[in-house]
C-alpha cells in the first residue's frame, strides 16, 4: 500500500477550505435530471454538460476534486482535449464512482444493498492508471417501519469496507458514503440514531478490513428530519446534531468529512455547513467539507437547459455555489452572499 500517496491525496482533497464536486450521476440519473428540464437524454448532451462544469473559469479556487462516472472519465471536450487533461491542467484531482448501484436486498423488504465488488480490483487499477486518485461508493439507507435492520447496516458496511480496502491497495483514496435518505416523516432524533448506527458499523468494518483511516474521506448525510416530518429543525440544531453524531462515531485519524447534499436546497446546504464550522470547527479533529452534487449543480443546470448560449451564465451560477461552500467551510457564509 502506498501510504504516503493515500495520506497526501486525502489531505489535498480537504485542504485550503475547498471541497469536492460530485458529477458522477449514472446515465439513468443524469437523464432523469435532464428530462425534467427538457434537455435531450443523449451521450452528447451529457458530455456537453460535463464540459461546461469542468471548464468553469476559476473552479479550482474552491473545488479540490471532482467525482466522475465511467462514461465521463473517458470523454473529451468538443475540441478533443480529454477531460482528465482539463482537470490536470487546473490542479483538480479526478475521482471516480465505482459502485454499480443500490439494489433491493434479498429478505430485507424496503432496504437496499450496494453492488459492485465483483471485478472491482481490475476496474480500480484501470482508473488509477488513467489518473484517478480517489473513488466513491454509496450505501443507501431508508428510515421506515422497522428499517434499517441490523443485518442491512452490517452487510452494507461490510461491502463499503471491502471496497475501501481494494481502493487503498491500488492507491485510490476511498470516499466512504453512507446516505441516510431524507424521504419520510422521521424526526431529527431518528435520523441521528440511524446515522450513528450506520457509522458505528462502518468504522468497525473498516478496522476489520485493515483500512488505513488516515487515507479515507467520509461522505455522510447531515442529520436532518425527514422531508415530511411536521417538526423541521433550525440550522443550528441540524449543525449540532450532525456534529455530535460524528464526534461519537468518527475516529480522529480520518482527515476529512465531506457531506453529501441529499436533496437539500443549495442555500440550506451551505448555511448548515457554515453553522457547523462556526459553532464547532475549533474543537474538531477532522475538516468539515462538502461533496455536493445537486447543491452545487442544480442552479447551473436549470440555467443551461441544454442551450449553448447559456453556458457562461450557468458557469457563473456553478462558481457561485462552489464559492459559497468554500465560505461555509470558513464559517463566512451569510445570506448576503446569495445576492452579491
Ligand atoms: P447530492 O449532493 O446531490 O446528494 O449528491 C451527492 C452524491 O454524490 C450522491 O452519491
């Protein structure tokens, strides 16, 4: 294991108050988002959209790494320049989503198990040779009647840990992503308990599989009440519940925690990350960063709508969100930033 490279990459991903931009939507997910806005669901439209993202001027001031998808990592700009070269030229570290999706778990109604371990070693080697330096695997957890089950959490944690060990073997930093979904009417307290239990299982399994925690980035959900919960929570309450959950479960050896946005509005995701850093940063052993997809991309996608004449305005919106989230890491994000 190249310990030095792994630690160096993990630290770079959360250095200088930057964060990750997740642009690794699978083709079906990307197409779904395009369909809602009347954008053609073609390989060329997906390519053009990703070209828009990675060629955004000054993106690397706020973004340390981008998470790509198998189709995207092999694509080029319209002029033939490989996306990987565009990223290398501006110093953005390329990462790659390597799970093959969450499927219904046998014997566990309502629960999912993430697939993708078969043949993973060879796929990881290829991605590393192409230039990727980190990878991502997402576990999906639904809160519902009697779920998640203990066996569901254990099986998913075991897969995440096996993925993480394989990543480190080839020199890729594993981004370990357990996502407790926002859908449902559960309370903030229920989300806290489930997220805690998921993280406990994950760190037990990471240790069992001999994963070096100094070379891991954790990508969890924030602790939130379900979308249909009548009792929504203030920004500060979410910040405190989330950080308390992490303090109880995440070892200090982990260099960084980069949140997913999970369907929160872009502004709320920034405000909640900001509150965590304002209220807790000085006492925390790890960096609190971001690895948002929708909370960075959505405003830009809505402006672009597949029209080349909108590229520059969309890039401005993308850069704005990236900068807001960098400010949130510093505890300097305010509502006023949205209008300046
Ligand atoms: P969202 O920020 O849109 O939740 O996406 C993050 C991600 O990478 C999901 O796997």
